[in-house]
């Protein structure tokens, strides 16, 4: 099985216009989807992200990130395992908020690098698969 990062993208301005009950309904739908993925053995872990944050660039300037002003922003992530990219895409398509058009999921395969803590004093080679 390969590992994939599901980057959850949503319209955060729309969230600010929802009622509390609408937000909780959305959360309940996501919970059901994630539980089904966990039951299938494909879900590894994930979390929602706070809207507030900081953006760091090479000038070491910390500022409110462009994710705050952007219409669509990253609202969370899920780490998954799947047979291949097509399998990961099928799982993302099963998300109720993807189905209703209120969310997009960017899927990125992990490269499978060895954790730097496991390298010890050894220098990393050009790949670690």
C-alpha cells in the first residue's frame, strides 16, 4: 500500500455564512466518511485546521497568510493508504462534500523517504525507497 496526503480545500468564506447547525451537519457528514475509511483500513490520521495562522517566506516575515484572504483555502488534511493513485481518487470521490461540490481534495502521493531520525549520522542518498 502507498501513502497519500489528502489536502482538503474549501470555501472558508462560505463557512462564515453558515449557521452553527449547518457547520455541525457538515462535520457529521465528514465524520461518517472518515469512519468508513477507517473501517476499510485506509485511513491513517488527519485533522481540521484552524483558519487563523501565519505565513512565512524567505524574508522571514511572519504575516497573516494568503490562506486567510483566499476564497478557497486548506481546511484540513487526511493521511491515507491506498493501492495506487486511482484507488486514492476513488476514496476522495466518495467524500460527501466532494459529491455536493462544496469541497475539493488534492491528492499527493508521499515519496516514502526514510524518517530523518532513523538516518542517525548517515547522509541521505538520492532516494530512500
